[in-house]
């Protein structure tokens, strides 16, 4: 196992619809890559804040005459959503756009986690992008670890 990156950080609602990119340099081809990604909290547990955000969304996206047919509680719980995508020297290597707040993704020469493309990562730059779709809590913390080689860190 060769640890390539260990990072953590926090994002806020102002970060929604943005990205954080970590660029690694692979000094040689990599035939097995592991990515462990986690973020928390997943849900907004403040009901009053949830109602406020949902009502703002109604005003922004639903015509006034249609709003009475919607119940804000039908949209609970509101959730943070952070996902990952990978690019190497040859271009797009896939995206793990899933809702799980804890993920372990693997790419080998023969197999890959759903959404990712199997094969060797060439020598050169590897970009791992955290796609921050939506942050509804005051803060959402994330942890990212990337290593090459065997499955154990």
C-alpha cells in the first residue's frame, strides 16, 4: 500500500454547486487505486430550517398557483450531497455520483466500482474532484484518502 493523499476539510452552504480538486502526480503507472471518501452530517435535522429552505425552493421553482398542492414535509429529510469524479492524463475516468456518505471505490486493471472505468492509471497527473452538489447544514465535513496497491490502508 502506498498512500497518495490524505485530506479533510469542511464546506458550507455557500460551497453548493462548486468543486474541490485534488491533483496528484503518479510517478509510475498504477494498476490498483483505492479511494475512501466520507462526509458528515448527511441530513439536516433542524425541522424549522428545513421548512425555510424548502419554502424558498418553492418560491424559486414552483409557480405560485401550484404551490398549495405541495407539502414541504414531503421533501424531508434534506440531505447534503457530495460526490467524486476522477480524471487522469487520458481524460475522464468516471464518477461515483452516489448518495452514500461513506464510500470505498476501487479501480484495477480488470474491474472498477460502478461509474468508474477499469484500467491502468498512466504516469502523470491524477485529479480527484469532490463535486459539492448541495450543502444544507451549517457545515459538512469530509475526509478523503487515496492509495495505490492492496486493499488495506
